[in-house]
C-alpha cells in the first residue's frame, strides 16, 4: 500500500474568472519517493490567460519524460504568447505552438543522440479571452465545461491504438483544437490522464455528468459565487472522492466564471 497522494494548489484571477491549478502526485510516485512527471504553467498575455499542462510517460525507456513535460509547457506557453502578439487567433496560436514544441523536443533528442521517446509526454493548452475558451491537445487529456446544470466533455483523447504524444512525427494526426464561445459557461476544467471515470462516472452516456457529488460541488460554486477558499475546499474534496484514481499523477486547470453578486 503506497503513501497518501500529495496535492498542490495555486489560485489566480482576472476580472471575469478565478483560476485554480491542481497537481495530485499519485501513490505510484509517493510510495517510491519519486517526483511527479506532470507539469503545468499558467500565464497572462494582454487580455488572454494561457494555461498549458503536460504528462510525462511513465516508462523506463523514457528516462527524461518528466523533464520533457516541463520543457513542453514552457515552450508551448511562450510560443502561444508570441503567436497572439503576432496577431494569430487562439486556435492558430495553439497549433503553431505545438509545432514549435515538437521541433524543440525533437532537436534536443537528436542532439543528445537519445532514444526517440526520452522526452515523451502529452500536451494540452487553453487560451481564455473573456467568455471564449480555446483548447488544443494531444494525448489522454480531457476538457469539460459546466453550464450550471451539467458538465460536458468538449475534448478527449482520440479512440485508437496509436500513441498520442507530442514527440511523434505524426503528432498532427492526433492533435485537435476547438473554441468554445458560449456565454453561459460557468466553469471549465482541463485535466491530464483522461479523468472520465471520475468526472463522468462509469456508465456510458452522451458525455454528460453522471457523478452527483461532483455535480453538486460545481453547482455550489457556480451559483453562489463562492470565494477562493471555498473553491479550494471543494476541489480538494473532489479529488479525494472515492471515484478518483489516486495511483497516477493528476494535473488540472480549473476556471470558474465570477458571478455578479447583488
């Protein structure tokens, strides 16, 4: 039996959203005393908030996958900011940033004459401008938005047997990007490791919330305009829920729309 998982929280905000980053180090690492292979970065560029997450591949051949994840989020966040500065829209900026990150990790691997998967990692990014949310990803990350009643999956890993990693030459065939431009969205979450069994429950459905405890927790935040402490408490309770897999690392980026209060 492994040691308890470790959690790290960070809060930030702008005039429309409260942002929360969460990293839960799984018992696969705490039991061995090894570091998390996940990475996350959140930064602001003019009127946009950029968040990038990555998950290093847990494989003995991928000896620097955790470093690959950390390099991936840094390269991607900076490249998205450059793209936005150059006048690209959010989807174009994310697409170009992923290409830049692929090239950077590939060149590093070649310089070191290393195994092709040395820096293997997944990659997901979002750009939030006002009520517009753009998300791009490759790998087993998922994204969801909450409308006050239900949480809908808006991005998920492609269903095939091909590895979904940013370091593969065919990464573009596994990459998706889309924009959610719906003013009624009250919350958004981008999460590593395909958390559907936690967020959506284990029964097949149309991508809607089936976990009543999670639904109620998000409803409390979205409708009552909970303060930062309440948000941290709720998310802490969510990731300690019995349906949450504590063995693997989990990194999540949450955005909660601020409600106008009387």
